[in-house]
C-alpha cells in the first residue's frame, strides 16, 4: 500500500526521501531514529512522486494536473498527507496553522495501522493521543476509503462530541480542492459522512447496562474500529464482543484487496480495580510491547509473527509513551499538572502512564518508587531471534559482544509453560551494579525450542551464571542444560546456581567427581540434578515468600536506579502488600520481578560465589544505594557517611604521626607526637589497622625508632 519497510522502496523505483519537506519535525525524528540504531528510519519521509518535491500543496492556484498529482499522492501515500497536508488551526497563536509534529507515538501508531496490525496507544492527557486517530479518520474517509464504514466507541457523550468536532475541524481545514464535502453530508456531533465517496463514521458511547452494551455496534460491518478510553467504558468486554466480530468479513475483504484496516485502541491509564479497567489492563500488558526496533522487521508477516508469539489475550502491539518520549519538556508536564490540579492516583493515570491498583498498599515507599520509576530507559538495541523471541538490550549493539566477554553477569529465569498469561521471563544483570543489561518476556513458545535457544545463548556468553526458578517445566529445561552444556565444554556446576555450592557441599567426596571432569550423557547428573535452581514453591530459605520478604527492598535499594527495563519496573511498582504478604495483584503478574529478584538474591545472599567466578558482587550497587538514600534525605545514612569520612581522615593523621614518631631524634618532639596520637586514639574507631590498636602502633613505632638509633650508631662505628 505504501512504504513501510526497507524493501518497500523497491516497489516504487521513483520514490525519494523528501528531505525538502517544510515540516522539519519529520526530518528530525528520522535523525533521532538513525542515531538510536534503527536502520529503517526514513519510511515516513517517502515521496512517491518526486515531481512534488518542491510543490506547496496549500497553493490553491496550481494547474489541475498538479492538483490531481497531489490528490493521487495522498491516496496512496498517507505519510505525505500527515506530513504536508494535515494542519492545526491554533487560536491561541492568532489562528495560524501548524503542521503535525512527528513524534515516536503518532508515527508508531500509523505504522501499525498501515501494517493492518491492531494496536493500543497510551499517552499522557493533552499530548496528542486522540489527534493521531482523528487525523487517520480524515484520511480514510475523505481520501482512501470507498463505500466503507468506521466505528468509534468512547466513554461518554462529551468525549464523543469532542472527537467528532475535531474530525470535522480537521476536514474543514483542508485545501478547498482536496475537500470532497457536499451539502448532502451529515454534519452533526454523533456522526460524519462523505457522500461523494460513500463513507460513514458511526459513534457509540458507554452503556449503563450489560444488555445495552451487548447491542453496541451490532449490525455494523466496518474495516476500522476505534476504541477511545476503553478502561472507562462500562461493560467494555461485552461491547467489544458485540461489535468487533461484525468487522471480520470486511477486514478479510480488505486484506485480499490490500486495503488498510485495523482495530485501534487509544487511552490513558485507568484503574485495575474497575472491571473494564482490569480487562483492558490485562489485554494491553499481555501482548507485544512496542520498541522502535520493530521498524526493522523484514515485512508484515514477520511483524505479525512477533505479535502472535508475544500476545495471549488479544493480538496487539502496545504503544506506551511518556511526555519526554513525545518531545514534551518536564516544564510542560509541571505546568499541566498545576493547571489541572492533578495529584496522586489521578496524576499517575492521566500523566505518568501508571495504572491505579486500587486500595492495596505498595511495599515500596514513595521515594524509592520514584527512583525506580525514573530509571526507565528505552532499550539501546532490540534483538529478534530466529525463534521469534525479542531480547531488549540496554547496551549499545556494537558493545554487547565486548561487554559480555569481559564482565560477569547473572541471568534470572522465571519459568512457565509459556501458555496463556503465564510467561517465561529472562533478566540479565551486571554482578557489580545489579544493572539490568538485557531482558526477555516470552509468552508463547515450545519449551524444547526455548531450551535449545537457552543452551546456545549460554555457550555464546560464557560469563553468564544462570539462576532458574525451579517450578513447572523448569526441571525439564535444567535436564536439557545438564546434557547439552557439558557437550559444549561448559561446567553446569559453574554455570547454573546449585545448592551444592550454596550449602558448601561441593567438596564433599560424594560430589567431588563432578568437579574433576565433565561427565556427559543423559544419566551423568542424575544424582544431583535436583540441586540446580531456586525452588520458589517451597518454604524456608528457598521460597517465593522469602524472596519477597528478604530480598525485594534491599534489591530495590541496590539496583533501583539502574533497573532500566520498563516492563520490570511496571511489575515492581504494581506489587501489593496484603495481610503481611507481598505479591502481584489478582489481575497482574510478576514474571519479570521474580526473574530479577532471583539475580539479586544470588548476589546478596548467595554463598560460594567465587566458584561461579563472581568476585566483589554488588560493589557498585552499594554506592548506588547510598547515593539514592542520600537523595531521599536519609539523615542516618548521611551521618554515617560523614563519620566514615572522618575515620579515614583520622587514619591518615595517625599514619602521619606514626611516621614522624619513628624517625624523630628530639625527645620533646617524640613526646608531643605520642601525645597527639593518644588524643587521636580516643576518637578513632576504625578497623583499617586490623587487630592492632593505636597503642600497639605507638609501641611498635618506638621499637622501630630504637632499632633505627642502634643502626645509626653501628654505622657510625664502622666509619670510625
């Protein structure tokens, strides 16, 4: 239909990159994507007809031939329409008309639509969320569709009217020669028609009963459905089940003809305590999460394969963007919050993309939660494996190989059957900082396929130590590792967390054989295979409750500022404390949290880590922890750090006076230095001198001084 992938340029040999566009924000976004490592970064700058390169489509005096060329370009190239035609009339700026600024949100949303891939777009309020879908309606109704219907469902009549009013305003701003509207067209606030092309926009709002909700959209057969603010639509699931099946035939027909179609969801975050909110949350969190690297998919089938493998409730791509990612400043956000008086849960939902979890208590204090929330980063590189898995790396692509080869890492694995809501989560962290450097969430796969991938991954990156959660099908995965790793000259006892090492039994003569050589074969590790992995289903030291009770807060303090991974962050912030127990909400999950906590537990509480080649674990993380505490105004820590600094100063002073005492000749100076040392001794409480006290050091210095005096006398005698 249009240019979406790198290979699409070959279908339009004359097409060019429209660097000359007057809408410079689009060129700037292309540069940003290129700098972030996206190869396919100019598709939205496509111009199919190069003769339009320097043509202003807003000039009403063009010859008919030129106007026809512009209209043709618009119909086959929506990028041209959004880039060159779509404008706003901003009354606050004297009625001047402004182009649509390209940002990561609207370009990603439109790209998904033209791929005929259902998507959800979540953005802060007043950041242009509805703008992208409303301009899409304008293009479809007045330029592309023929004899087609579009259906809009939103939460209330006010919002419906606002959307319809915006669409009509955008339509009326079009150049006259491009506007097909006639007097025959419906022109109210609940629907729009384009009689000239046979297109109609129908609308509906939230219903007060399940019976009425079951009637929404029935009898309509549409190519495109738009669901706006779904978490706030009562009986949402009922309404979707009533309206969406009506579009199956039309969408299948559009598929055959190469026409655009899609189910579009746009919203701010809602409350998981509401029925519709809980349904919507489950829908958008259990699907493929958007990354800009998806632009580098080979084609539409590859994109759909990734969506299928990573979606369980609905086949969706979930696009979530904060204000910074959309090009808005922190000052903009602060002003909006002040203007609207938004605080607490309402501000979280409307402006911070945080779902309200109801009344449950969070186990994290608000300051620590903020540190964690602020650590969110976009992946530096998203790797798509041949198995359809997505590895989000927080390391630059060209640095991955070197860093993985020169540093040590722990990989946590939350196992599952990879069916339905229960996903496999993988988290890779730096042993010194607890920084998340890589993450995966696999919602659907063959477990044996995953197992072989895991073996290959561990062989490729030999500095990774795996700590798997031993539940569900993990035993089978561990069995596979115990067979395949030795074949590849990898020692399972050094590559996988095991209780033999942790409990100090590795040198027991009974197990010594496993350290002398690498046994191979199906039965090789049969005797000890149950010693591998962390059994969260148990009780005591190795248990899920212990993981949350003993590790969570400390791990967040150590690694909260370098957590990086948005999915992990959201799961941690959604944890609840109920009846003294920490767990995910009834409608949520904690797959990524558990995989991360396993790595933290090993580095905080693990014993015998040198056996895995792990030395000085969390050395950097402790510094992060202290800095974070200081940032949160921890006066106790501040005093302790001041005391530590003073002790180091005292140690330096003591060292200085001891050196003087050893070498001084005058007795009155010797007495003065000793007196000074006695004063410092009263204040010094450090342990830098080992078991020796300052008094011991004074005696030692005096003895050394006596030896020095005797040596000087002997030398004097030798020289006469």
